[in-house]
C-alpha cells in the first residue's frame, strides 16, 4: 500500500484567507466535538490583547481539554502563533459548561 499522502488533499487555510483567530478556534473546536451546535466562541478585547472564551457542551469538555490539558494547550499555542502573525496577542479560556 502506498503511504504517500493524497496529492489532491489540501488542508484548510483559514488564517491565510483573511480569517480571524476566533474563526480558527471555532474550526478546531467544531472538528473535535460531538455536538457542534453547542460550540460558542466569545471574543473580548482588553487593551492590545484579545481574550477568547470557548464554550462547549458538558459531554464534549473532555475532548476539548484532552488528557492533562494537552488539546487545550495545543489550541492555545496555535492561537498565539496565528495572533502573532497578525501582530496581536491572544489568550484562550475554556469555560465551564452551564
């Protein structure tokens, strides 16, 4: 079996197409959860920093946080890199479900 990746596959390029850091977090969260209708990303500005708050269903919290917080931390790293490319600073908080 050929192990080379499919040449016709192109990963989404959200940030390259003028997307925002908020859309990046929404895209990642929607890819992880079972109930995408419950995904909400709130964005707040505090001086020169953007604060994003991710809300997901209670059942999806484990998927978004990951083992020892690895998934959430990976999302934070991607967010910081994407924000830095735009000359901004950003943070991500995963909110407790209501």
